[in-house]
């Protein structure tokens, strides 16, 4: 059996806590139950805006909506980096290298990246 993504686990938890069925949520969101199930299982990508639609449908508060949106980000299979016109050669080189070598990074490498990015954030 396929594993639920972080997004799928959270959606399912909130939906069940609210006593709602997948088919009912699908009808309200104008999506098929099969599609929403595939999204929960990570078999289909999460369309832009779906996390917000689900949060509104489930009447989640601001904090829980943020958690759902973060879970949606963590559950994506592909990420896009936009390198703007003003990007330096160094920025372009790092973006390309990161994309090419991502799958070979060790857990230690990833922790170092997280540390650098966290320091830059604030």
C-alpha cells in the first residue's frame, strides 16, 4: 500500500476530525474523489491553491492553514527555481549544480544547506 504524504496525512486527519467523507469534500471542491485520494497518496502533484481551498472547506484557523500549506510544500515531488534576469552567473551556477546533484547529497550536506538558508532568513 502506498504511503500518505505529509500533506495527505494532515488533510485526512482534519477531514476525519471534522467527520467528513472524502467524496463530500471532493464534491465541494469540484474535484473527483479519486483525484483527491491520489493527491493524498502523492500519486498526483498538489495543484497550486488546493491547500488553501481545502483549508477553507475544512474551516481551519490561520495556524492550521499554515501547517497545511507547509505540508503541501514538503509533499511536492518537483520544485522550480526561478532565476531572474538579474541573477548573477554565480547564482545560476549554484542553482544548476544544486538541481544536478541534489539526489546525491548526503544527510550532512542537506543539514549544512538548511543551516546556511536558516541563517539567511533571519
